[in-house]
C-alpha cells in the first residue's frame, strides 16, 4: 500500500512538471510572437485563418468522398453478391428437385427395402427402367455432377453410377452428421470431388470444389442416403468463373467457417495470410449479426491496406456468401488527390500571404510614419506633427498624436514663459538692487532725523516703507511664506494710512498653522492695493476695513478671501471683469472699463495675479471676484496647500523651495 502511495505521488509530480513545462513553452512562444512586428503577426494570423479552415474543410470533404466511395463500392458489390445469391438459389432448387425425383420412384424404394437378393429379371427391368430415368435427370441437368444413392441394405447389388453401398462413404467427414438427420437433409461443401469407385479417395488428383445435398430416406428396417453433387463452378458461377480481378473476390463460407474460393484468382491467393484474416473478420462479423438475415458488412485493415467485407446469409445451406473488396487503390487515389489539393491550397495561401504582406506594407505605411514621428518626439523633436491622409484607426491615431504634440508644445511654451517671467523678475530685482543700499541708508538717516525731531509718525512710516522696499528688492524666488506676504501688506497699509484721516483697518483671520503655507510672492499685495485705491471715494467718510480670511476648504486646497467694505462694483463692470479674468494670457483683451478705476487700475492688475497663479499652480486655481454695489467687494484666491517648512495638520505637501 505504501508502494502504491509512492507511485501515485510520483505520477502526480510528473503530470505537474509536464504542465509547468507546457505553460513555460506557451509563455515563451507568446513572448516571442508578441515581439514580432504587426505586419508579421497580421500575415501569420492571415495564414492561420486560411490554412486551418482549409485543412479542416479539405479533410471533411475528402472524408465525405471516401465515405461515398466506400458506400458506392458497398452498393455495387452488394448488388453483385445478390445476383450470385440468386444464381445459387436457382441451383439449390435444381439440386433439390433432382434429389426429390430420385427418392420418389416406387421401384427404387422397393429395391432399397428388399430382404433377399432379387432375381435377374427384376434387376434387368430396374436397370433399364428407373435407373435409366435417374441417369436422364443428370443428363437433362448437366450442372449436376453426381446423383447417387447409398444404402446399408446388404441384400442389394450396387448399380453404378447410381446405387452404392453405404460403406463407401462411412469415412467421409460429413457421414456422422447423417445419423442425426431423421429424414432431413444436409448441405456439405467439399474442396475435392474424389471418385468413390477408386479404392482410396486420396488418389484423386484434381481439386474440384463442390457442394453436396445429402438427404436421408428411411426404407423399412434400412436407411438410404441420396447425394446430389454439383461443382461450385456451376453452383456459384461468378465466384468460380475464373475471371481475373485484382480488386475483389467472392468466397463461400460454410457453417464451420471454412472458405471455398477460386484459387485461380490471385486476389486472395497471392496475399499470404489474407484468407486467415478474412476468416477472423468474418467470425467477428458473424458474432455481431448472428440472427440477421440481411446483408452485412465490415471494413478492416491488413498489411496497411483497407478492405471491405460483405456477407449475405444462405440459410438453406447454413453458409454465407462473402465478397472481399480492396479499397486501397481508390483510397490511395483519394489520398493522393487530397494531398495535391492541400498542396495547391498551401501554395495559394503562400501566394496570397506574399500579396497580403505587401498590401499590409502599403496599409501600415502610415502607421510606420507615425511610429517614426513618435521616435523623433522621444528624441526631443516636438516641433512638427505628421500629415496622414484618409480616415480609419491610423488616421484617428495620427489626429490625436498631433493634438498631443500641440499640447506638449503649449506646455513647453508655458514653461518657457514661466522661465521668462522668472528671469524678468530676477533682472528687475537685480536692477532695483543696484541703488538699494543707498536708498536704505537714506531712509535710515531720515528716520533718525525724524526721531531727533520727535516725529514718531514719520519714523514709523519710514520703518514700514523700508520693510516694503526690502521685501520688494529681496527676490530670492517665486514662493514665500504667507507670514512674509502678510507682513508686507501690513507695512503697505501703515504707509498708506498716512494719506487718510480715517485709517484703513486690516483685520486678519489666519490660523497660526497656515502662516507657513507657500504663496506666490506679491500675489496678495496687488489685490489689497486695488482695494485701497478704489474701494472708498476720497470724499466718503466711513470706517474702512480690509479683511483677510484664510480657510482650508479641502485637505489639499487653501482659499483666501480679501474683502473690503467699500462701494462695490457695478454689475456690468463686474461681468466685464469676470470676462477679462477668463481671457488667456495670449488672447487679446476685450475693450471696455473693467474696474472701479479703469482697466489699468482694476482689470489688468487682477488678471496678472490670476494668470500668474494659473501659470505656477495650474488651471484649477486662480482668483474670483464677487461684489454687491454699495456693500462690499470680495476677491477669492485658491491655491494648493503646500508647506515650505514644518507645521500644519499633516495633510499638506512638504517642500523647501527657499
């Protein structure tokens, strides 16, 4: 039992290993095939699409042709077999008629029943009367070879060639069967026709197969056997006609399975072992159709050749008439034709594949051009698109590729503009820094004089102005902390409050954790400056407030509301201002008044801030203006939540841009 378990384990492992090897082989082929060019794969697919159905259809139709040929051969040879069967039935009638006439004569019956030796006169009359009549039966039917009567009555004298003593046939193979006839009849096939008048039957030299009807006739205390013989060349004329046919042969099989055939025909006798194979195949067929009275058939192979065995029963003879047909010649012709047609199909497919290959080359030419263009783009050549005529998938792909190139070029242009803006700002800062130390020193000297003279207001204003100048001149990058931008706005408000009798109140609602947020430098100051200049008319006497609220509406977005309590913006001008904010930087500005102080005062300044935010952060961000005339104006700024250094709630992106 342990051994059985080991065997099962190793068999399972072998199967698993074979499956793994097969999977690896399929995977390797798939990888290899996937690396071929599209043109090669299309041609391969085309060949498979044509070749496989062609082979399948060819095999199907040639199988139908083979089946049709076998069916025709079966029908034709079954017809010949039926004709032979009818001939044999006619001869059976003639043989039975002769046997019946032989036993119907009363004088013959009386002679077979005698208990003492008859006198000469009676014998003379018997010879020239009934015996001559029996001889005339044979003369009138020349196909009958012998008509004999055998008796076990020792009182009679033999009258050749009709009446014989039964002891002459006691050694025949069929004789024991006659004891069981009880008045019936027996049909026997012989390979030879020995002369019973010779002392030894083996002395017969000529092999003449025959069929015999043996009928038992009880006559008193004695019995008689009537034997009517007919050579098989007369009994079955087509089977033993001596016609040379190298493709078929008829054979008679008796009840014991012995075959009787014309040995002058070479079909069976020239192939050693074929008769034995026919016997074996007939025995199998007979077992399957033991009770059938119809013609049956079977197909078999011997020595790599195909044969058809057809059998029709002869119930009265307890025998079968067989027809063995060779299918090899016709099937070889069919197979040869099949091979030729398949070869022609393969040649045609190869020709069509070559044509398809060049047609695909023409069709895929545009795709190759597109591929080459993509390779150039990968190398950095993004200036030119590709012009492909026509539609279809390749044309649509080229269209989207050209759109992609335009998008890439636009992004590159934006990057170039961004770099230009940065360089311009750096140059401007560098230019402003030329005399910055002189200005700082001058402001410090004026501040000291103001403090000496006790002018604290002037001193504080100069301090705020100096902070503004340092913030403007110190351009270390595009991004600053919100803390620095707010401090700059506070300095600006302090300086501007010198002008007003009612100072502007700057109210900040900024959580401390947001003071480290990244912000574009000088992005809040222009908005606050626009409110200071245009929110309140000079003649208006009211409390002036600017509120800055910083809110994190989403985990990755910051919103800043800059709200004044000024006179607001007329609806018409608010709409025109919204329109200018939507205009891209390379589009022409529409005409009109876009702010409370005109285009330069309102629209252009806000538009520059809006475009700058979108340039650095993306089109999802920017500013939006809301206003209600006589109540307020609110500018909303959105930008991504990015921390320059430390702090925050943990959702921010971290960056150290300096």
